[in-house]
C-alpha cells in the first residue's frame, strides 16, 4: 500500500498547493494539467482527484491559501507596530508594505490574469484587499489622531493600497535589478513623504 495516504490531509493538501503554485507561476493556468500537478506533488492523478475535484478548485484553493499567508504576515506587522512612536509606525507599515515578498509566485502575471478572469479567486483577492486595508487603517488611526493630521485613517490606508497595487504591477514586469531599485525608491520616498506629516522630523 502506498504511504502517501498516511500523511495527514492538511499536509497532503499543502503539498498539492505548493506544487500547483510553482506550476501555475511557471507556465500559466491553461498550460498546466492535473497530471502535472499530481506528479510535482508526488501523487497519481487519481490521488490528486481524491483531494480536489478540478483544476479550477486547485487554483482557487491555492490562491486562498497564499492570501491567508499574507494576511498572517500583515497581522504580525500590525501587532508589532502597536504602541510605537508615530514616525516609527509609519516606517514599519511602509517597510512591511513594500518589502521583498517571501512568496512572490502568487503575483506573477500568469496567476494574476487568471485571478482576474476567475470568479472565486477574484473574490478572494477583493476580500483580501478589504481586510488588509482595514487592518492598516486600524494601525494608522492612532497616529492620525495623535498627530491631528486632519485626514481619515481609512482613506490613507486606501491610498497605500493603490500604491501597493501599482507595486504589484511593477513587480510583474521588472527585472530583478530593476525591482530592487524600485522597491528601495518607493519605500524611501513614501516614508519621507509621510514623515513630513510627523512633528519632530522627516524619516531618513
């Protein structure tokens, strides 16, 4: 008997989703078959169908898992920023917001295009944007209030989200060298821009 089935369900699902992420990022949705995903996950095609009923379900579950990972990173950022001085809160938010992605495959052009075209992952992205925007607004709200900036924290968070979407687009088209320079530039520029709002100095 195969030892594959002895793995816990969640472990096996994670292996499948990791294999799917690699395959979809490399070749796009249309060129990836269930047989290929199964092979990269160390399963037979039948074994894959035991866990997922279709390629669309695999793709959607993969997107949702990756977004959940990003949500946990954002929540960790928010927790670490709590009770810090205003300027440091701004710096921490921007540094995390535009940091090098530890799992960049989700944001490849092929995967983003499929997410836009497919309802379930598109809705997952929409929900993610909403909850991350709300989280960033919660982090910035005490800063806005303490410094009496005369702006709405949620609107500021929405503005940062617009910048973030632009960065994602840049990420999908830039070379590694260009990407590093762009990230350094955008983080520094936005930090200095928001730093001008904070009494006592401008962020370096």
